[in-house]
């Protein structure tokens, strides 16, 4: 009778060892899959960085061309945003808006839409720069306020009922609020 019990015990131990070996194999497969995913992710990131770098090189070359349009400045601004360079993004957005100022945005709906989108991007960059605590944030908020007020005044008659006009007006409210907060902080710092 002892032999069958020992045999059952050995079978149990063998089964447990087999289960543990299978669990170790599964763990090794999971670790291998994670390592492969990390390698693929790193390769994808390298490819993304290379494409981003090449796009930046091309855009920087394009802005020096005589036929550079506002679209190139807009793309360059977005490229700088992807790279996390707020100041450069803001400068490119400003140049895009300046390039659009000679367009018929005051009367042409398509030109207004382009100008409004560029202005929204520029003023959001000003807000982001100010929120990041960069020096000169109050000056940038003031520039955003003046730009938006001028644009809204010029386009109110033709586009006052359009959604983009309302977005510009809402952004002006955000800029005014941020400017008031920055002024209050400056006053509080001066009082100390």
C-alpha cells in the first residue's frame, strides 16, 4: 500500500513541477514580449524623431525661400510646438498672422477663417507662454489682448455671428482674465 501512495505523491510533485515550469515559461515569454515591445517602441520613437527632424529642416529651408507663404509659417509654428519650443512656436505664429494681414480677411469668409485660426493659435501660444511663467508674460498677454480686440473690431460687422468670431471673443475673455491675474500677482509682489 505504501507504493501507490508514494507513486501518487511523486505524480503530485511531478505535476506541481510541471505547472511551475509552465508558469516560468509563460513568465519568460511575457518578459520576452515586453522586451520586444520596448524595442519596437524605441525604434518607432527613433523613426518619429528622425521624421520630425527632417520636417524641421525642410520647413526652415522653406521659410528662407522668396515664395514663403503664411502656411509655411503655420506649419513651422506647429513643428516648434511638437518639439516643445514655446517661444519659437509663438514667433512663427506671429509671422503667420503678419503674413495674413494683407489678405482680405475683413470681408472674405475663407480668409477670415484662416486669419481667425492663426490668431487663435498665436494667442493660445501667448497664454501658454504666460502660464509657463516666462519673463515677459504680461507683455505677451497685452499683445494678445490688443491683437484680439483689433481683429474682433475689424471683423464684427461681417462675421459677428460666426462660430470662429465667438471663439476669438471667448479667447479674449481668457486673455483678459489671465492678464488681470498677472497684474494682481505683480502688484502683490511689489507690495511685499
